[in-house]
C-alpha cells in the first residue's frame, strides 16, 4: 500500500476530485456499455415472442373459422 | 483454409461459438480491470511531478488505445464487407462504432480532467487532442449513417467508405506528439522501446490495457450477437431460440 491511511488514500494528495471523478465516469460508461446490449437483446426476444404468439393465434383462429364454415355449409 | 473463412462468415456458427467465448472474456476483463485499478490507485507510487493525479493514466491511456484499435477494426471489417460482401463483417463494423465512440469520449473526458491539475486548463487546441476529437466525430458520423440509411447493405457500404477515409486520422493521432510541438506528453507505451516509467507504475497500466481489450471483446461480441438476431429473425434457428425462452 502506497498510502499511509484510508483518508490519505481518499484525499489523493489534494487531487481527489480529479482522480475519483475520472474513475467514476469510467465506471459509469463501462456499465452503460454492458447494459445497453443486454437491454437490446431482451427487447428483441420480447418483441419476437409476442409476434410469434400473435401469428400462431391468428393462424389458429383462421383454421377454426375454416372448420366452422365447412361444417356449416 | 477457405472452409474456415466461409464458416466464420456464417452468422449462425458465430452466434454459437461466441456464446461460449463471452463468459471467459467477461471474467478475464473483470479480474484484470479490478486488479489493475486497485494496483494503480492504491499501490503504485505517485509521480514526482504530477503527484497523485497521474493515476488517471490507468483509465486514460487504455481507453485512448482501445479507441484507436476499435477504429482500425471497424475500418478493416468495413473493407472486408465492401470487397467480399461478408455479412458478418458488416455487423462487426456496425457494432464497433458505439463502443469506440464511448471509449473516445472517455479518453477525451479523462484527458480534460487530467489536464486541469497538470496543464492548468481543461482543453487546448493541440494536435493530439484535436485529432482525438476528430476521431470522436468520425465515430459519430458512422453511427449517424447507420441509423439514417434504412437499407442495411447501403448503410454498411456508406459507413465503410467513411471509416476507410477516416483511417488517415489514426497515424495522425499516433505521431501527433512527435510531429508537432504539443503540450501532450509523448507515448507512455511502446512495443519496441524500454518503458520510461518504473515497473511498479508500468505493470498496472499493462494489466489495464489487456483487461480493457478483453472487455472490448466482450462488448463487441454482445453487440454482434444482438445484430445477428435482428437480421436473422426469419430463420428457423432464431425462431427456435425465441420459442425456447
């Protein structure tokens, strides 16, 4: 450990605001970079599974209607 | 050799194999970045001129490094996409742009924060800083082109041309500190020369650079995988993936 105490470490020899703000901004941007593709992936799967469900239910309704028509005539 | 090249071009194959790589890249990045920053922040000795503000180097230099590597990858993949019409290559180029832009932005911001206590100013119109700003605008240009053109192939073509033209900027950034008389200090990292810093300062920097490369690889793979899904949503294997969830 280079610093004598924890408060020394946080003070960074008077340069605390420069050092810590850089590291915080970096952390923020790294996390943002991780979260964005995860969210995009989630969105893709949500949208697509909704679309698939809609399509299958539409197809089922169609089949049902056709069946009904056939028996009616 | 060519079957390997063709397989690499297959999005489905890439999706499968990259899913296995991803956790390793993420783990390696995590371990290296945490080790590097703890070492750099708490254990490395302070600079005799700049004091503790020099510890910003452990963020600033790796991100600036990656910003340029990422641009290079984007331009090369754009060229491959232009010449061989390889779809996957277009997707890599597209995925590079936002990551590279964020790293360039980070390098500029940490540079400004570092400049304040060291040079007494946030910003100077110096060759290194200005060429880095141009790099940010090139990235933003590619992102804008990608979102403005709705046809994927046209968008890939346009942004590949832009990134190839902008490639000129990379050697300008690299040699700006040698060609012009600037405030920016010369390169702290070189493959051939012996490091000018003591080893206790230099080791954490090396760890951070390698860690950030792993992190970049993970981010790139994550973005490419989403891009593959969005382009291949009509195919049976993607439909099977959606149903499995």
